[in-house]
């Protein structure tokens, strides 16, 4: 199968390319992806998106591109909506025109975090920051324009291709630096390799719709950091703090755990967040 991957230089896309290694993955991003032949395309430009789809004629498009800097989205709302809402709309409209299926990646930040138990797909989104608002608009545009599409909401991604919570805690533990992390921010950590497998699994089902695509279970950032220490065998000083002491620009959901049972019912083998983390720690240990 020929797959067209937008945002191919990103953290998730790196592992999509790895997991879909038996398929032909055509890569596209704003700039060249390593030494891979890359179609330079800005998803906010409908003409560019349409021309690329016409040229490549893929069987499947995966949109892993986004403006993911949550605080920067507060400063540049136009860019946030342009990349996270207009971009997916452009991709969905072009997919419709050429009858191509789409997998679009969204986020737990479409929820406000006021829940007491993991969010289901049937829960009403109500984002509090510009990142979540722009991503929700993207979901709506995709759903409105295309029937044959999967919208996969994921959360707290970590992978080998970019710094993230896990790699930063791991580095601090290695350097014996003290660590402070909130114990009141709760979510579903998800390894990009695992999400890439979920993408592959759901595509095979032909059951289009919106899914929560995360590793199973949830934890606080404090519990997450403790588990990183335990699994890596690196002991360190980890102190719980409250998230309101962090003073970030964007308001983040406190409880944004996602219930993945709808996806688990059709895609077997989704790991718990602890088992996925263990796999990533092994990958980190063999790096360089
Ligand atoms: N990271 C997380 O914890 C997390 C959590 C929940 C959901 N998600 C979602 O998961 C998906 C993948 O996230 P990620 O962390 O892998 O993202 P990422 O590493 O930030 O990668 C996003 C890619 O999209 C590219 N891009 C930005 N603007 C573009 C444009 N106008 N046209 C084409 N490409 C553009 C970026 O290029 P530049 O680097 O040059 O800007 C980058 O290569 C996104 O949809 C994100 O919203 C992520």
C-alpha cells in the first residue's frame, strides 16, 4: 500500500515510518526529513495539498502534522488554527476529491480535564486552551468533509525522535539531578511505537470513526516519573508538587485520561502504559 504521511519529520511520524516498513510511505513536511526524499508541503495551503495528493495517489493518508507547542498556541492563535484546523480541513477535502481514506491524529486536550473517570468518545469535548480548541476545530472539519476517516485522539506521547517527558526524566535520573513533578496532573502516557501499531490495526478494520488511541490505564506525572526510575533502574530524588506552581501560559487539563475500550474492542494487543514504557526504556538504553 502507498501511504502519504504529513508531518513526517515529527516524533510520532518517525515510528509510523518504522511500523509501516512493509508499505511504501511517501513523506511530506515543511522541511526535508533526514536524508529521505521529502515532498515539501505546507498543509495550510490547499493547492499544495491537492497537488501532492494528485501526484502521489496514495491508498491512505496519515496526518501526523500539527502545531504542538501548547504554550506557543496561546501566543499565535492564527497559526494554531491555520495548522491544526485549516490544515486538516484541506487534507480531508483533498482526500474526498480523490477518494482516499484518512487517519487524522488529535488529542486529549479537547477535554477540559474536569472529569473524574477516563473520557469516552461519547463525552462532550470542551477544550480550555488554544491548542485544544484548534485541534477540536480540526476534528470537526475532518468529520464534516470526509466519511472514510479515522480520528484518533491520543495523549502524552513519548518516542525516540524528540525530547519528551520520559527522555527528560531519564536524563535527569542519569545525571543525578533532583526532579519535581506534579502529582495532580493525570493522563494516559502513550509510546509512539504503540500508537503507530494502533494506527495500523485500526486501518485494517474499516470501522471508520473517532477513537481514543492511548496505551491502557492512566497515572499522575509523579507516578509516571517514579515508574521511569523503577524500570530504568536509576534511583533519584523525585518530589511531588502541585501543577499550579508551574505557571505555564496555557491552561492544561488536570485529568485527561482517555478510555480506550472502544479501540481495544477492534484492535487487539494494546499494551498497558507501564508495559509500553518498559519497551521505550529498553529503546532509550540502547540509544548511542
Ligand atoms: N506530543 C504529544 O504529547 C501529543 C499528545 C496528544 C496528541 N498529539 C498529536 O499527535 C500528533 C503528532 O504529534 P507529535 O508530537 O509527533 O508532533 P511533532 O513532533 O510536533 O511533529 C509535527 C510535525 O508537523 C510539522 N508541521 C507543522 N506545521 C506544519 C505545516 N503547516 N505543514 C506541514 N507540516 C507541518 C512539524 O514541522 P516543524 O517541526 O518544522 O514545525 C513537525 O514535523 C499531532 O497531531 C499532535 O497534535 C501529540
